[in-house]
């Protein structure tokens, strides 16, 4: 955590938590296209498979363990938008 960042706690319900996890899938796959891995190669296919299973299992576990009314408190690092990027 950098000097200007604040740490907050956010309470999420089951749907919000699962939606957040599923939201991350798109950027992960886009990032794979940007790094130096052959998109049609075996390494890329293996990474995509692992990520797909990971996101699917995370969502499934949360859905099974939480009820609709349950809340999970998660830490949130709020970035300091005034801080210059390196």
C-alpha cells in the first residue's frame, strides 16, 4: 500500500461478490493477449484453462457457502489519484 492509499472495508452480498469475480475474467484474458505468449500456443491454452476453472470454482464455492442475505466484508484499497504513477 502506498502512502496516499486508504484502506476501507466493504460488505458484499453473494451476488455482488460473484459478479466482481466474474468481472475480472475479461481483463485477465485481454492481458494474456498483451504479454509475450503465443495466443494459439499450448502455454496460452493452459493458462486460459486454469483461469477459467479458477473463476468458475470461486463463483461456485461462494454460491454454495453463502445465502442471499449473507454479507462478506472484504478489504478495499482506495487509490490516491493525486499520487504520480511510477
